[in-house]
């Protein structure tokens, strides 16, 4: 996965993957790869959220 993705881009890709799977547009042979890709996107989004939260906490509590 590209690390230059923004959070919003990663979420959009994740939503697209989920929609394709829900509609049955993903062939069985490709399902494992798509699930791995979704897992990577979820992990990336969590990391971005954690980093953003840490930045906000540092701004709000500079002496902590």
C-alpha cells in the first residue's frame, strides 16, 4: 500500500472495497487479496488516527 495516502484516500479505498464485496463483485479467487488489502488500509487508518490524536493531545496539554 502506498504510504503517501491521506486518511481520506485510504478510507475511500476501504469503502470501495467493502461495497464491491457486499455486491458480490469480487471473484472468490481475489477475495483473500482484497481482504488483505482492506486489513492494511484499516491498520493505516488506525495509525493515522493515533498520530493525529497524539498531536492534538500535545497541543491541548503542552506541559504533560
